[in-house]
C-alpha cells in the first residue's frame, strides 16, 4: 500500500474487517476515555436483548440524568412510550444520554445491571482493554470508563453485522410521527461523513477528557473498513482524517 495519510488524535486504528487485518495502528492499544462511542456497546447489548414489540416508557429520571450530566440529549419527554427500534435512533443519531439511560434502565434491569451486561459483552468479544461505567460515556465521580481504538473498531465490526444497527447508524435524519403513545420527534445524525461513498456511520463522541472521538466505517471495493479516532483536538479534522483513511485503505 502507499504511505498512510497524516493522522491526528491520541490514537488511531483502521481495520479491514473483511480480512481481519489491521491497516494502521497508532497507539491503538492505549487505554483512554471514549465518550459517546460507549453508546455503540449500549446499542449492541440492547439489540441482543430486545424483542420486536418492546416499547420503553420514558421517565423523568432519564431526562434529569442527561441534564445533570451535561450530556447531549434526544429531547425525550417523560411519559412517552417509544418503540425500542425508534429509541435506538434517539440514542445513536443525536447521541441522547436520556435515551441511553432509558434503555439501560429498561434492559438492565436497572442501569447498574445493564452496565454489567455491557462489560460481559466486552469480555465475550475479547475486548480485554475495555471497561464501561455507564451506558453513555459521560464522566462520573468515580472516573471515566476506558477502551482502546483497537477494541472499539472490533466492537463496531461486530455491531455492523446487525442489520438494524447498520440501518440506524447510516441514517442522516429520522422522524417519529406523533401517536397516542408518544409525541413527534426528529433526530439528526452528528456524523458528518454520511453521504460519502459506502459510508455506514458509525458514532461520534466528545468529552473534555476524551477529546473528539469518531468510529467510522465504509464498504469499499468489496471490503468493510472500520476505523476509530480517539483524542482529537479539532472536531472537524476527525472527519477529514477518517475520509482520507478510507480512501487510502480502499486503494
């Protein structure tokens, strides 16, 4: 392959998931906070647990949790009962901490129980440098959870095998019509790469400790490329770096 493009961030990893081959590794096994990339595992566990007809009732505590933590939200309204497949859009597109809390509470049962399921799933997937402390990636009084760029790329490759997950993370905008069970919602994806050839998403993240983070993926030239950028200092540059890496990896 030609020389890799210049990359930025504290850790960067690019995986050819079709061949199971690492194409680029810059500090990819260094443990660090991953912010809202955490929600990829939240969705992964929910999709393993959820039944097609499940609906999750939003409580005031879900909304208050997101407000207290300063997290991004899906602007959920207490009392609404939202089908789980719709709520996954609220989790993954605007990166709703309120949606994460509601899903964790419902499928835990209880948030702490759900976090236990997240860590058990990480162990099953062989993500030995990953530890979750909540379902959303917000800092806690006990410190952040952690993972690595390599572990998060492997998780994304596994999650993308699920058609529902793949559909959600590759959607630019999603609207939920008002019904007797809930009010109307419209959620917009925070991933600025969507629309590029073959791009599948996957997830953005930011906290002060984690910096700007991105898990990205695309199907190019018969291969599924999955990458992770952690600890970038400039928000927009992570998307430019990811686009350059996908072009390079597919060449």
